[in-house]
C-alpha cells in the first residue's frame, strides 16, 4: 500500500533480548512516497519473570524479573513509491531485579532493509499487493553476547529475506509474511563451552531462523489499528540445561500476540503517534515456546515525515482509504 505520509513502525522484543530488537517497517504493507523520509524515536519496555527451560515453564529466584529498555532511532526513505530503504539503531539497557548478575547497556546492532513492491493490482473489490524485503544487521559495538539473559544482543551479523502479501478491502486489511534469517557465527570470551557436548573453541555456530507474521485490522490515512500474531523459530540449536544460563545458540522458539496502532496527529499528515503491546504465549495450536522468557512488551514512538521532493504538496483533504495506485 503506497501512502504519501504513512509511516507505521512495528516494534517487537522477544525474550532475553536475545533477538535483536526488531524495530522495522519491513514487516508492514506501507510504502513511503518518492523523496520522503519518515524518521523518529521509539521507546520499548519489556519484562519477564517466568520462562521456558526447554519446554518446562519455571521461574528463577536468582534473577527475579528481567527487564529491557530500548531507545531506538528509526527511519524509512522513499527512493521511489515502490522502493524504500529503512534503518534502525537501538540503544539497549537490561536489568535483573534479584541476584548478583549486573545490568548491561549500550548501542546494539544497525539494521538496514530494502523494501520493494513489485505487484499492486485490483483483485475483486479490493487491492492485492506483493512485497519483497531484504535486510542485513551488524553489531555497532563490541558488546558481550555470552551473558544471557542480560546481554543486549547476539552480536551475530545477519541477512534476511522476506516475502509479504497484503489484501485491502475498503479500510479492512490482512497481511501475511514469511522470513528466513541467515546468522553468522560469533566468537565468545572463553576457549571452550558445552552444548550437548564439549566444544574446544571460542567460535559459536549460530543456527539460522525463520519468522511468520500475520496481521489484520483497520487501515486508513488517519488511523491504523491491527492485531498481530508473530512466530519466531530457530532452525537448530539445543535446549538450556537444568538451572543453567541460556546460551546464544540455544533453540529459541516463541509466539507473540499483540496489538499495534498508528494515529495521524496533524492535518498535513506529517506527524504520527505509534504504540502497541505484545506478549509471549505457548500452545499446541500456536506453537510451543522453547528456551524463551514469558515477556510482555510495551512500546511507543513519535515520527515525522520530511518531504524532499520539489513539487508543492496539494491541499490536504478529508482522510480516506489510502490509495493503492
């Protein structure tokens, strides 16, 4: 869906801060118009007390409640109306309310995405769109990855490819996407470690991962409100051992459900308020959680659109369903 000044950021943090904080417009069916930049800050707070050790749900009095605060600068730029470039730079702080593990903080990973909409056509009474998104991420600082659950990230360079389908009928829409994530190996500050066997090396082989995201709701120039189901699956790895700390190459699977909104705060459609909530769930139908925390995440942000095109903007009118052509 192409929209002149629509900037909708979906932000989700899964357990332990072990997945990089995903703050990206690559996961929604919104495109910036040519020479428009949507940029702004985002804040997120995530916490959990209970977690799954393998598939066994438990708590840990030595940790108490583990919380993560993330401050991000995010943006999306329209190279054309069908080709966008996106970025995210997060600063992360972690803390445990009990025990002796100290908190950590620092700049995490730079994420860059290229988002392309090759197909947008009328289908029935609505509009069907196809998007392809490619992305990379790389650590910006030499933070410690082998300190879960308080590490601020994994310090693994990644590459991802996403296919997304969107259908909008009036103001009602549904979007589904699937992603495959390639993760590079990392090095840790010890010369041996144990997975399901002893490994005499400081290099950790990181399993790749995949993601399924389904969202549906109401979309107009003034308001977007949506329910979201997100499933993250690690393609390999091993389970945490009893009463042990998590490890970067654990098999971490999680399903989150949540709600997001975006509200257009000005008549000129250049200032937006976004927010949302999501929580980790587990079950046979939606997928069992594995080696993850039962986290609840709240987020909010303020975004502004800068128009670098030379043309003068047309007078604003009453918001209607966003044009798909």
